[in-house]
């Protein structure tokens, strides 16, 4: 028996594109577009840890979301490859959702974001003395106005 194709032992690895500030920013923007949406992060946090939830369970877990919005967000996440939609053909229909491996890989990323936010809160604490002006390093409009007014003559 002869083979019709050659066996490829090692496929050559192409050149890796070096990241530039522009390409890095574009990549992060693309990632954030996947996660944009009012309810996507809430859905993600309910599905982390290997949870498999039915549509109705997700609706109960997030009571302020409408069914239409939940369907839209889940379908977008399934299209993007974050969520796996499992349809059980029975009556009544049963649909379950779980994170894909790629979706589960978001857990450490979001954990790092939470740590980053906590770091900002610690840095803005006046006791630390790192960012003494509160939430931003810019002075308030009132402080600028007070600094720019010349003192009155006595």
C-alpha cells in the first residue's frame, strides 16, 4: 500500500511578529471588544470553576438581566469561543452553558485585573503617601482656582 502524501515531521515555524506599541494596543482592544457588554463579566464569573449552568440557572443567578439580553450575551460569547452551548434535544428543551478551555483561561487574567484595581486603591490611600490627591494625580478644579488667585493686599 502506498501513501498519497508525504509525512511532515516538523512544520517550520513562521516568523513571529514582534509587538509594537500599535500592534499591542490593537490586540488589547480586540480582547476588550470580546468582553464588552454589560453582563458578560457577570456571566463569566458564574461559569468559572468548571460550572455547567442551565439557561434558567443563569437567569436566576443574575436576576436583573432580561431573558433577551441573556440570550444575546450568551450567543455572542459562544460565537467568540468563550462559552460552549450544549443543547439537549428533549421536551422541554434543555440548554446548558460552560466555559471553553480558552474561556476558562480568562480567570487568571481577570484575577490580575482585580489585583491591579486593589493596588490603585492602596496607592491612593493617604496613609501610604503614594498618591496623596485621591483617585487621580491631577489637582481638583477648586485647588487650581485657589492656587491661581493672587493673595489680597493687606
